[in-house]
């Protein structure tokens, strides 16, 4: 995440950053397919931690909007 922000911020024309992650939800039934019972491929809590860490390390000064949908999205909000 930090590297992505660094690349974006090399352009002085960047006025804001919008992060939109859509991991989706699995349609598998965990009772029928126990080995594939994950909800999605994106761990939103993990992505949120990366965004927070990157903004602190870079002292981000442009507005940042983050939209996350996928596995552990509720945990990502806290």
C-alpha cells in the first residue's frame, strides 16, 4: 500500500486518493464444501491495516477515501 501511495504522490496533480477494494462474497455452502468456505479473497482488515500504516509513514496530506467490501469488512471498520 505504501508503495502504491508513493507512486501516486509523485504526480503533483494528485488532489485525493480513492481506494476501492471489492473482494466479493463466496457463494459456496460451507456445509457442502467445508474446504472452500471462505467468504472472499480480500481480507479487508489486513488492507485497512496497510492503509493506516502507509498514511502514517508517509504523513499523507491529501484526502483519502477508502471503500472495502469482502472478508472481515466489519473488523476493518474498527
